[in-house]
C-alpha cells in the first residue's frame, strides 16, 4: 500500500488539535500524518486540590512527565503516567503545543486506527546523539523519551529523529560509537516500558556539519535493532549524494534501505532549492527535485511506502503527490489494457 500524508496538522484544518488534524487528514483522502512535537520546556507546580486522586495522564492541558513527592526532589520520571496524585505532590509537566492534548492521546490513536490513518511522531529538531556526557545529549534523550511516551499513548508506529550536529574536530568513528550507544539505551528503555514499542526512525540530514547522510544512517541501522531509515529525499538531494533524476536513482536508494525495513518504507518528500551554500524546502511544483521519477519506480515495484509531505504546503502537496501517482498509475493501466486488446 502507498500512503500519503502531511507533516503536522493540515494548514486547512479549522480546528488546531491533533484530533481535528487526524479527522481532517481522512476527509482529504489522505492516510498518514506525522505528528510534530516541538516544545520541551519543563515547568513545575504543586498539585491542585481538584487534581488529587487523578492519575497523571488524566490531567487536562498538561503532559505530566514527573511526579515528585517533595519540593526539593528535582528528578523527572516519564514513567509516572499512571501515578495517582496526592496532596503535596509537585508536578513536572510540558504545556503548550500538542502537550495540551496528552490526556486524550489514547482517543487520538483510536480514531486514527478507525480511519486507517498511519500515525508517527517527530521529535524536536535540535536533537543531538553524536557524543556522550553532554548537556544537549542528555536533554535530547529526555525529549526522545517524551516523544516515545506520546507515541505509546497514541500507538504511533515510528518515533522519527535526527541524530544531530557534529562538534568541531569530531572523530567520525567515535561519533558513530556514541550514536549507537545512545540509541541502544533508548531502544532498551522503550522495550522495557512498551510491549509493542514503536520503531526508531533515523532521518538522514543535509549539511556537512550534521551526522546523518543516508549511508551513515544505514550504518547505525546495522548495529541497532528496532531502528529504520527515514528517507528524506530533499536532504539527499541537498547533500548531492545522488542525482535523483531517473527512476533508477530512486530504485538504488530503496534497494539500499530494503534490508532495514521490516514492513513499510517511510519517506519525506517536497521540492528543494539550492541557494548559495544552503538549501530550502519548496512546494513540489518548484525547485530541483521532481516527484514523477519516483512515481515511475513505485508503479514498477509497488512497495509498501508512506510518503510524508514536508513541503511548506503540507497537505496540499500530499494531495498533489497522490493525484500525480494516481494519474500516472491510471495511464500505465490504460497502456497495458491497450496492449492486451491488440
């Protein structure tokens, strides 16, 4: 099956909640949505009288990531979702963005399954797993765990993450070892807390200052079970690793990733423009990356693949890709029927 969907709540969605977004995606004829988790600022406050007796995940408007029994206890435990709140508790929580809907993530997941909408979640974009004993690495591990908890509540299929930037003078072999060690620790934590833990999706990055070319991602996937490559074609094009001009170019990439994909490929697509030494994502009708050659490959091979539009036009380009695919597919079927009739 080939699925299409936007990264984030559709721009045209009148409501701005995840539940609204999932239902809107379905109304638009799409079958996937990548949830965007952007805010990780932690706040603290005492439990209120009307919250006493609730369990953490029932508190509306807050994602309770830790319950401390004393004001002097600063530990954060994202395992505290089912802890019953007591008088005197101090709550550590995330608020704002999708965190405000955490209390009904189970419902979001139920509705997504009923509507056959494939849900994934993307961690914040500042993630860093390229070293050890680093403040940003430790914050990234917590942010990943928050994302995994959200995924678990929604029963989302993949937690997508970047691996992060390189520090000046990094030894690439040491970076790879640190990335592998950090991800193994997170995978083990997920397996401990979830019977059916979501997969860890490793998204390739653009830029020489980032660890995460397609080949580097695949090297990590070899070493860490429960990880899959997330193929970001605009990033591949921006790095200049592959031409991406012909169906054969796309076939080469899908074939490289095949052994690491248990069920379905997960792909990001949009237009892309190179500007001086940088790049930017564009609508699919513009830029230097064409969708049609990938469609030709998909029609020939018809793999299971989820294609997420990370274009500025979000759902509009997800629908546009779906239309292009269906149009070319219908044309190929018509050609085959004409050949048979002859």
